[in-house]
């Protein structure tokens, strides 16, 4: 093992590959792609939040007239689409990209260029979807776009065309990433990184990828039918031809319910990383946590029709789906208890990351309880499509997914940028989010139980809903302030945050053994892993107990590590370090990294052209040119070796 | 996405956990995904079977009550049996092509790759014939639920065969240009996996759509 | 307030202080799902209470445990390194089993209730066809050949079997105070049955997003005594009142004058003219018993005005019969249209436009003048002269005449 000195300054050592716009367009580095995902998704999170703020303003009082009914319908549809497909999923993807290779001890994902392609397709797809605003024709059929409302007869115009085309493009991105990460986790693990030694985030990500590759084809089919109905006159959802509108609902929710777990499992994974670190204890019941993830995913495919208890499926189907839905509460409950078990007996440090993680445990529980209330079909008949449901899924998606993702951002920001986020602003962010979130969504339970249907543009006075809505809107404004603080914190900390060092938190997993930000090749030598918590095994646990968030702490760890035989884990060799360059270059270490290339980006761009042609009056020349362009770029990409010849 | 995996395996010369090529794992993941894709298409076809309000129908004749126009049962099982046989034979050719590449037999690798592509193209020819004759008999994608679900299901299968033929021709082109040797076996192997999968899907379609009335 | 309602308040109030804020919001909750007024609603209620109580227990347990852990195990200076536990099989099995047992307590009554509430309706049930339209409700009583719209009369104590259908997209039929909702699915007929147990007026809503005016697709339900229901049906079967009486009923903008109105004035407004003797005989819900939250307060669009609301019903009848109205609307003995609501007894309704506006001269006239402005996406075209995309070209006086005619259709 290398001897080391105090961590040298990482900033100011610009290298060719690290600078310039070109390097970002051509990057195949999973860490940079992860950051592209992160910042793009956060941008859409702000857009989706703005949409939500307008919605809440409209609903502040009875008979609001801030926006027209048509605009309102576009806003709530786009709010749902933005938050699900353009914010939470890609935020999770940011962590998949950034973390999976680091956590399993790999140099990159299995297919780095495919990874770049996924990101660019996501970016172009999200731009296409939002371009609809420019035409004043944003999708207006609700995020689950029920047929026959989405068919040309009832939705002429471009609105639902954008929905179909946007989701189709985004699906390509998600599926490509899914195949990539499945392969990465199966095949790129470092020696000794057995499945049951994998960090729980990687497990959650791995399970999520299976949900993606098995559920996205189903929505692809549902949307393909709608696409053909809208553009080529097929009859899949055409009522006069005898179509059954429940076909769409079954296909959609067969995708849609696994989708819920696609949104929340990565957040569960992040929390399972954060809580042990700040409790100073290993995750309680690791195997059970892993099995419950798998069980949730498995059951997740058998509960879709609980979104359809009001459609009249008959008592047998209602009973079956009610029971399977209740069953899924068991592994979910186990996770909550195991997190509590992790904290029990620990020594909790309330960093911002830890507070958000605890926030997930507390708030997701509320969403889980209301979820069990919907699992009982007769009870659900009074709740579905009311504001009670809106409250429920915001507790799951905001209280669950977003809280977990915020925890992940505060926790991994230092690894991404080498700098810590401000804890002061972070705590403001947390408390305002926590208060604002509850103030926004808790009263919605009451509005729903008091009979307020969801997706209504305005409501009448004297219905008993005024105060609930006042409170919700005030809560939403608090969330706006909280998010503004977060953005300031993020931007400021990127530039001038405190230096983090390798391991600012005293964390147990191997991504903390390498510099922050990591060199392009991640690990100078691929580590050999012998336990679930190599960093804690490597250092005597008592040394990490008092780690402050400062450079001093960093020195302490580094020195200690050098002084002790680290035994199980390899740290990057620092022998070749010199004053000019902090990390030895890949070449000097004899590591072959993929050649940067813009071909994936060009291919992604080409892929969107036929779809645009389709919307642009089904222009055949545009469609064909786009298809040929795509084929050419695909060949150009695939026939070029991924690495320089060696 | 399958084709994207071909030359993109970063891990090709590196250590892998399973010892398998990453492209091979990726193609299996892709095939798993495709199973759900085709399962959804086939289920839709089956759900909509018998729900069409107007003909023509797959297995029974129909007379339009408004115009008195008569339509035969649409599906032509003898012709499709022949095309099914052709596609099955292409799988055999694919096996032989792969084995030729593995043992470094330049001559037979080219012959069998070409044969696989040719049989695939023949299947597509059958499908083109089938589609045109259906349209002439009065069944289009817009006619009824049967038309929509039939053309989309078999059309997407045909698109998969087309992609496979292009893939095979690319391999053939590389073979002719620089020769495919044992070190390329993995690339032929994943193409073969894809090709066999597309075949198996056709067997399911042929059974469920054509044979079962 | 019912006992149920109090129990729910007590229970939830114990759960979280936020509920205190919620309580204030619930001080007047005409559409609450609690304390429902049918056996179907009671079944659902009892399940929901069970779920709330069990859910409340889990909530208190988990959040209490969480808060305890956060306080007890926070890092303090000089803390020893925590004991490195990896799990505890007994504990983990326990907290797998406990939720399973709790769920069993939910699952059993759930299944029972499903089969009970989804059993076939009793044979002697009153059949009511509910047909959803973008964005209004059509109600048919096939046993009596009566067709009406947006206001539904049901007898107390008799089971009503609803046949739920839609004319276009998917809607959902929901009267929170009478039980759970059921979707109206294209190309399908759904069923829902319940027996109202008390006489009152209720709000109903479309609960499934159905396009531009989803929020404006409301309806009203009156549960009346069997005798009153018979009277209602008998009256509905007769032709329009105008044709029968042959006498014009002068309309007036009562919302300004607070004077007698043909329809639509709330009891609180204390009509000075006594109700016609016929009231009660026609089975219509008495005006003085209309709760205030039943009458919409929707503001009319800015800039849309009508210069007069004093119309001549006889002239209006003539305009109706010779105009475009007949293409879409049925008035028994007058016109056969089926695209819009049946207007045979429109004057006896309390609301118009899918429960969006009160049924008075001003709103009726504005509605006829420019329906799309009054209700986004309305399929009924504007009829006022000079309006964009207007289908008719009526001046304000003519519109007032038509409104007066319609108001007279008791």
C-alpha cells in the first residue's frame, strides 16, 4: 500500500479532458454523464415545481381564475410528466451513473458510449416534450393519458402527439440505460464483490433496472398503439370500432405500478447508504433489506389493477389485487423497521443528508399507511381520484423519492465535486422542505375525504375545501423558498464549498476510498473486496467516530490509513503523483479508457428526427431522412472501437 | 438497442465478474425485455380477437350487411406455414454460421451467414406478399380491431427480422472484408441469440394467431 | 354531526397537530365521505374506520419509535463507538409477522365487503341509467320512461341499481355522501347499487378526468320520500309545463331584486311570493330545504353581459321551435334533439350547465348567449349575435325570451 501525505489540493489542476464544452458533449465518463443527468434533472425539477406553484396559485381560493381550464389541464399533466420522467427518474439515473461503477469497483459502466447515448436521448426527449409549451399545446390528458380521451376524436391537436412522441423517445433512453446497468452490475463487479457484499444502493439500482427493462416494453406497446391510432388511423382505442378502453389502463398500469417502484427504490437505496454512515453502524438486516427489495419488485408486477378498482373489474379481480397490494406492504414495512433498527443503538449525527434520510423514513410511512387504505377496494372507492390520492402519492414521491434523492445529493455531492455543500443552508433547506411538504400535502388528505375530486381546475365556494386549499398553497410557496435555498447552496458549494477529501463522512463503502472527485479511471488498481464495509474494516472504527466535516478530518483519516496496513482494500497508488498532476494519468497507469466521442450524441439527435417528422404533418421525407441519418450514425458509432487500439 | 451493444463492450478485454462477455449479458437482458414487448402485442391481439365490429375476419368469412360485399377468411395458413418453415431453416443456417466462425472456417462462415440472411429476406418477402394480398382483400390497418392488432403485431415482428437481416449482412460484409475469426465469435454469437429469439417469437405468433381459431 | 364523524375527529385529532388545522377546514363539510347515508356507504365507512384506526396505530408506533430513536441515539460528545450489530433474526421475523397479522385484519372484512357490495342488485331495485357526456350527466328511469339531466331524484329506502354508461370518454359517478364511486367506461356498462337511508340533497361529481371541463361536470342528488318520488316521476312523465299551462310566466332577474323567481332562488333568499300550490305535488325538492352549498357560486366570465333578463316566454317558445335549439335538445312534444340535456322540465331544476351555475334568468340567458365562455370546451355553441364562432345570431332580447321560455318549463 502506498504511503501518503496530506491530501493535496485538487482544484486548479485542469486537464484537457476536463475542460471545454466539447469534453462534455463527447464524454463517455460515467461520472460526467451522471452529473449531466443531475443538472438536467434538477432543471426539470424546477420547471415541474414552477408548474406546481401555478397550479397551487390557481387553487388557492374557490373559483380561481389565474389560468384557464385548458392551461390548467396542461399544467397538471406536464407537472406529473416532468416530475416522474424528467426529474425523479433521471435524478435516480444520475446516481446510477455516478455511483454504480464506484460502488462495485469498476472503471466505468459496461457500455460507456451507450450510456452517453442514453443521456442525450433523455435530453432531446425532454426538450421535445417541453417544446409543446411553445405551441401552446402541452399534453393535456393527464400523465396516464387514459384512452379514449387521448384518441384523436377527443384530443385533436398537437397536445397528445407531444405526449406520445415525448414518452416514446424517453422510453428509448431509459431502456438503453437499463440494459447497460444490468450488465454493469452483473459483469463489472470488482474481485470479491459478491452480490451479497454489494452496497444496498447498488442493489436497489440493480433491482430497479430489472423493473425498467421488464415494464418499459409494456408502456412502449401501449404508446405505440396510441401513436398508430393518432397518426395512422388504427383502432386500438377507437370506441366505434369496438375497442376496450381498459386495454390502455391495463397496459399502462402494468408499466405504471412497477414505475412507482422505479421511482422509489433508488431513494430507498440512497437512504440505506446514508443511515448506516451517520448511525455509525452497519445496515440492520442487510440480507432482509436485499430480499425485501427483490420481493417488492416481484410483487410490483402483480398489483397494477389496484389503480383500477373503480372501473368495475368484478369482485374476484378486486379481491386478488387488493390482497397482493396488501402483501406488498409487508416487505415495505420491513424496510422501515430495518432502518429504525439501523439507527437504534447508533450514534446519530444529524447532517443534512441524514436529516433528509430520516425525513424519508418518517414521511414515506405516512404514504405507506394511506397506501394500505387504498389496498382495500371498497375503501378505495371513496378515495381514488380524490385529493386523498393526491396526498398519498405525494407522500410517497415527495416524502419518499425526493427526500431520499436530496439525502443522496447532500451525501454524494462531495464525491462528485470534491466540495461539501453548506450545512447551514442545507438545514434551512431541510426544515423548510419538511414543513412546506407537510403543509402542502397533509391537508389534501382532508380535502379528499371531504369529497374534493382531483384534477379539477376550480372548485366552488361552500364545499368545505377552502381552508385545506389555502394551507396547501401556502405550503407550496414554502417549498418554493426551500428549493431556491437548495439551488443557491448547490451553485455556491460547487464553486466555494469546503473541501471534502476522500471521505468526509467516515463512510463504509469503497467509493470513499478514492479521491473526490475521482480520477477518470476511478480506481488506480481495481480493489479486491472482502466485506460489505471495507472502509470500516480497513480503519479501526473508533478513528472514524469523530470525523468532522473538515480538511483536518481528512488528514487524520489519510494518515491513519497510511499508518495501518489497510489489508483488504486497495487505494489508488499515489507514488506517481507530482506537483502538476494530482492523479496519475490513465496512460501512466497503463489503463485504457474509452475514447471520447460525440457519435452517441449525434445518434441520439438523429433518433429524434423521425419523431419530429411524424408530428410535423407526418412528413415522410423528414422521417426517412432521420431514419437514414440515425442508421448512418449508428454504424459510424458501432464500427469504431470503444478504446484506442492497443 | 441490441445492435448498440455489438462493438460497444468496454469490458471486452478486461476482467469481468462472470467471465462472460458483457455484450452477451446485455443481449440476454434485451431479450428479456423483448419478451414483455411481444407478450403485450400478442395479448392485445388475443384480447381483441372476436371484438371487431366489421370484417374481414381471420378465420371466418364475412358478408358486409350494408353492401352485400363478401370477404373470405383472411389468413392463408398454407403460405404462412411455408414462410414459417423458411424462418426455422434460417435458424439452422445461423447455427452453422456460428460454428463455422468459431472454428475459423472462412468459406463456410460466409456461405451460412449469406444463407441465413437470404432465408430471413425470403421470410420478409412472404410477409410482403401476405400484407399486399390482405390489403387487396380489403383488410388494412384501419379496417377493424383485427386489422390493427394483426398488422402491428406481425409488422413489428417483421421489423425485427429486418433488423436481423441487416445485422447479418453487416457481419457478412465484415467477413468478406477482413474475415471473421474465432475472436469475432462473440459478435456472431449475440447476433445468433437475437436471431433465434426472433424465430421463437414467430413460432408463438404462428401458433396463437394463425393456427388457433 | 354523526357519532362516526365525532369518532373520526377524535381519532385523527390525536394523531397529529396538523389535523387541528385540518379540523377547521372540516367545520362545514357537505361532501365528506364519513357518516354516509346508504348501506353501501356504511360498509365502506366501517372499513375505512378500521383502516384509519389500524393505520393510526402504526403511525403512532412508527413515528413514536422514530422520534424516540432520534432523541435517544443522537451523537453526543464522548459517546462510545456504537455496538456493531448486523441484524437480529427474531426481531426481523417479528416485524414481518406483525404487519402480516394487521393486514389479515384488513383483508378479511375487505373481501367480505367486496362480495357484499358487488353482489347483483335486488330484483325489485329501481333501475337508473346514468350516461356521462362531456360535461354533463343524463339520467334515465327506464321503468318509467323518464329522462332528465344533472339533477337526480331517488327514493329513500328503495335500492337503486345504477347502469353506468358513457357517451364519449371515461367519467366517474361519485356522490361522496352516498357511497363510493364507479367509472363510466366506454363500450361497457358498469353497475352500482345502494339504498339511500335519509332524505336530503347531495352534491355529485365526475371523479375521472374527462377533458377541458372535468371540473365543471357536477350534479345534484335529491333523496326524497317514496311518495314524493312517485309525484316527481308522475310530473316528469307529463309534458312541459309551458305547453300545459299555456300561460307565460314572467321571468325576472331575481338575483338582483330578491323577488319571486321561477326557479333557482335559494331558500335563504326568502322568496316573497309564496311557492305555487303545485309545489310538492310535482315532487320537486322544496326550495326552502335547499342547502346553501348546493347552489353554485361560480362567477360568470368577465365581459359577458346581457342587457335584459325580461323575456316573453311565448316569443321564446317560438324562437326555440324555429331555431337551432331543437337540433340538440329534447322538449317533450316540441323537439327531439339528443345531443344536449333534455329540457322538458328544465325550469324545475336548481342548476344549469352541469351544476356549474344557478338556474336563474341571468345565468340562463348568459349561458344561451355564450356557452363556451361560460364553460370551457362546451359543445353547445354561442348563440348571441356577433360573438366569435356564434352559431345563432340572437340579440339580447331574443335570448331573454328563450330563457324566459325555458324557465317556465316546470
